């Protein structure tokens, strides 16, 4: 099928490259010429393991352009995946989405095109995009006859750092539209994934239990709500583990054991019960906030989702409090943060717990040193005020340090030869922000080991 993807950010690029890999003819359009040039040269503008390999494998079916007029005509499906940054009041800024929808409408020429809204936007935005498309199309003097289009929702559940595997081997595919023909088109588009009939890319192996992928084919509003409800549930699962973790530390229980014991109950499941400094990233914070805002439009409050957000924020504050409890005085202390990205295997710094923790320590007069194996370059650009505290050297970070906080559980830190660094510290305190280090081992090596929760 012929597919166009508008926007080559995280979601757009993963969608475009994966669909091209599956054999669809894909054109990705982005107004940023530099990005398009990079992608044409086979280089990936985002950090995502495997993406350049998949780009190479998919290249015969993949084109990049800055022109809507080249990309849209003839498309069976147009994915709109442009950025929706938060406006000053916290609501998503839909300016780019509006102008993308207008541009799409100006080039539609096919007998039937499904326009899929992939940007993270509030529930109900499908209708809003539909209205923009119809208004813009109606104002076209050159509008061809016999052109039909409909809007659909096809939420993605991909995790950064795992984007390709999550796209090719998903737990489920959700498609929603109030137009049955759209559902049929998207069902066809995704058939290779639903039936798992493709040969896995050379760098990935198909998970053993993936035979067929369930399809949830539903109405527009339900598909839009599934995305938010699922993300908010994952967010609150983590916050629940963190809330229990605080109680565990009071009663002398080990939260890691408690979470393991809970997670083995299949009704609960073991994933997303990992306690620590809490969640960050582009989705959980934004999606929980948007869900609460949508509910408010209907005079509904969302006490559980609200509590999940509060607990998450509290975890970041607790990390600083624990340091204060141990060191008594933070002023003048040197504290090293290991890991800046909101999670490992990405250089994404959006809503990263490390940012709040670093700022809070600085505001209390502490001196900080910051390290990340991958996100440093991006950090320098996006966080100019914190950039002077960045170091590329672990020796420099540990030297004369009063405490080190493991904020992001990068493999590099888990595999670190911790025995080499203990002697460099003035006070060998390690605060484990992710509950991933072996506390007994750390103590044997001479560290004082403290975990954020439990
Ligand atoms: C998330 C959703 O998982 C994905 O389905 C959605 O489409 C986009 O948002 P992502 O933000 O990439 O994906 O990361 P994810 O792996 O879900 O982690 C989110 C945050 O939760 C990270 O900060 C991670 O460190 C934290 N986390 C995760 C925990 O604190 N504990 C856990 O047990 C799991």
C-alpha cells in the first residue's frame, strides 16, 4: 500500500521505517531540510538502537521529502505525527498539527485516504482534525472530484529504546474510526504484523510467544481513550510500587521482594512495579495531565490518576530528602548524578527525574556533577543552565564526592567496577534511585548503600 508519514520525530520515523520494512511504499515528509538530508544519507536523527539498520533494510521502499505535494497524492494512508509541545498553560500546542492537517488537505487526490492522527493529542482530537481537513479541502479551488477521506486513531505503545521491537512485535494493535472503510484499510496495512508473516529484521529476533497479534478495531473515541487509559495505568502501577516502597522502608520490608511477590500474581504482573525515582519521559507526565484535563471538561475529577502524579513527584523530592538525612547538610557537598536520560537506551531528557533532582540539590547549595553515557550532547543543548555541571569522566564525578545517586539504570553503571571508585569519594554514600544495585555487595565494597524507596 502507499503510505505517507508527516513528521519524522520519534513516532513518525519508527512508523514510516517499520511500514517500509514490511513492504509498503512509504514517503516521509518533514519540513526540516537538514533532517531530510540526514535520513536520505541513511543517518538517523534520533538515538534509537537498531533504527539505522532498519533504515538500511527498508531503504528500497522509503523516500524522504520536504514537499507535501510530492508525498500525499495517491496515499492510501497518511499518518500525521508532528510534535505537540506543551503550551505555557500545560495544554498541548496544536499549531503544528493544524498546519499539517491543512497541508494534507491541500494535496489529497486519492479516491479514499485514511488520515491517522499519531501525534499525542487530547481525546476528541480526531474530530478536530477531521473538521480541519474538511474545511481546508472545501476551500481548495483545485479540489478533485471523487476524493474521500476519513480520520482514524491508531495509538502507538512503543517505548523509546525499544521502538522497533514494540512496533513489529506489539502486544496488540488498536485502530479506531467511525468510518468502517478506514478500519478495513488499516486492517490491511497491518496484516503482516497481525499475522506475523514477515521475516524479522536481521538484528532482531521474534519473541517466541509472538504468533498472531490481537487487533482491537473500534470507534474513534474508544481508541483515543485506550491510549490514555493504558499509559495512565502503567504510570499509576509504578507510583503504587513507590507508595508501597515508602511504607516498606518504615516497617523494615524490602520493596524489591515485595514487588516480586506481588508481580508473580498473574493478575498483577511483574512489569512496571520497579520502584525508584519514578517515571519521566514524554508520555506518562503529559498523558496523565491530559486525561485529568479532559475529565475536567466533563466536570469529572480523576483522583487515582492525580494521586499517581503526586506520588511520582514526591519520589524525586524523597531522593533529595534521603541525601539530606544522610549528609545532614547539603550546602557545599559534592553530589554526583549517574544518568540524565529519563530511562536507559535513550537520550531523551523530557521530564527526566535527574533534572528535578539536580535543580533541587543546587537550590539547596550543593555542588553537583552530572554524567550520562549517551545523553550528554543533547543535555548540553537543551539544559544550558545545567550544562556546566556535566562531565564525561567518572573519575571526575567520583573524586571527593559526598554522595553518588544512580538516577538512570544504564547497563554501563550496573556493570561498573565500583571497587575502583570507592576510594575516590570523600564520603562513599550511594543512593540507588532505581533499586538495581546489590546493596550487600556495595556494602562489602565499602559503600554506604541507601535506596530511594524501601
Ligand atoms: C511509555 C509507554 O510504555 C509506551 O507504551 C507509550 O506509548 C509511551 O510511553 P516510554 O516513555 O518510552 O514509553 O518509557 P517506559 O519504558 O514506559 O518508561 C517510562 C518511565 O517509567 C521511565 O522513566 C522508567 O524509568 C519508569 N519506570 C518504568 C519505572 O520507574 N518503573 C518501572 O517499573 C517501569
